[in-house]
């Protein structure tokens, strides 16, 4: 029932945005775009995830020596699955693709995503707290500020739990041939988290998270330039931060509520006229969504499984 409600609300948001965008004007806007900027925006939207693949390798390096393209392929397939399947199913799928290796348990791969989310959350909240005082956020969008504080609390809790798991002093593992299957899985997970926590690669991965957040400004800034809008890089960075915060809410595949959120930000924060804000929001949404679908299809084509098979196998592996 929750999934149905989320899908209906997200799709209704997209329909409302299309209604307010004046589609005849949207066609004219698209024809008038500077396509050199737009092409660069789409390429950069895809290239960002190569850096994320590098960071993911750094997180998992103490446990498994992963190839760069192996990690990148799993990441792109997972991003594609996030765009076409509900509730971010691609996160489990990309972990499953890497966990087919004998040296990387699925539980460790899934926990590495939690580590990434904590890194991203820390930097996102810190950036929002630095940028929001300089943005005239109207009362209609005060929930964005409240959401930043809530996210900060969640991140602190997750960071504390992960910190305990990775840095808690523990003795040598007890040898118990009669241990149950789940107990062995948990013991392996704790041991591998200890390896990750006591490795310098964890600090390198956190350091890599800083440019990763900044890079997400690039496709948005280029798309705004393609639209011939006079937005500074700082304004594009603020939009990128708010977009990350808005996309954290569970939505239907491809996040169809994002154009409405972007339109509200562009109209209320950056004073674009309502219909223009809706059209620009749709273009920005396309820039961060369509290139991922195309690159994900390419990555999926070089795997030995179809998306439906991957989803079933990933869910089966997670439940075992």
C-alpha cells in the first residue's frame, strides 16, 4: 500500500509539473537550448559516477581488491535499476553484482553503502548549514531546512552505530564449530568492518567524498548555461544540495516528483516565473536522469544477467 501511495504521489507531481510547464513553450525552449552545453552536462552527469566507483573501491579495499571497471559496471547497473525499479532496489542489485566474488560477502557490500551514505550525509548537512543562511528560503520551503536538521540527526545516529561496529575493541574470534549460519555471517561482517575501520583507505574514501559532492554541481550548472540562465556556480551548488535533500525521500522509479521540487526551488528561491521554473525543472530532471538510464543500459548489456534476474537473485541472496 505504501508503495502504491508513493507511486501515485510522485506521478501526480510530474503531471502537475507538466500541466504548469506549457508544453508548447517547453518544445521551443528545448529547440533553443545551447546543445554544446547540454551535451557536456549529460556527459558529466554520467562521468560523476566513475568517481563514485573509485570511492566505493576505496571503502572495500581492505576486504576485497576490486577492479575499477568491475566496480563501475556494478554501480551503473545499480543506478539504472534505481531509475526503473521502486524504492532504490538498485542499491541491493549493485552490491549483489560485486558480492558474487567469493572474497566479498553481500552483508559487507551492503554495509559499504551505509558507510557511503554516512559520508554523503555528513558533507550534505555541513554544506547545507553553510549555504542555507545565504539563500532566501521562503516559508513555503521551510520544510527543506527542517529536513536538513532531521537528516543531520539520522546521520549522527548512523555514524555512531558504524563507529561502534568498526572501532570497538574485540578479542580474537571464538572458534565454535557449532555456531549457526547467521552467527557466522555476523562474525564475518564485524571482522570485515574492523578491517575497513582500521584502514587508511577509509579516510581516503571520505576525502574522495568531498569532490564527489562538488562534482554534482557541474551537470546542473552546464544545463542552466544551456538554458541561457544567469546562474552562478554557487547557485548551481545550492540547487544540487537541495536536489540531493529532496531525492532522499522515497519515490517512484526515476523520481518523477523531482521536477516539481526543482520548480518550487527555482520559483521560490531564485524567483523564476512559475511556468518557466516548471520547464527548467523538467530539463534539469532530464539531465540527471536520462544519461543514467542510457549508461545503465550499456552496463547491463555487458553483464550476463537480465535486470529481472538480477533483482530476484539479489533479493534471494539478501534473505539467505
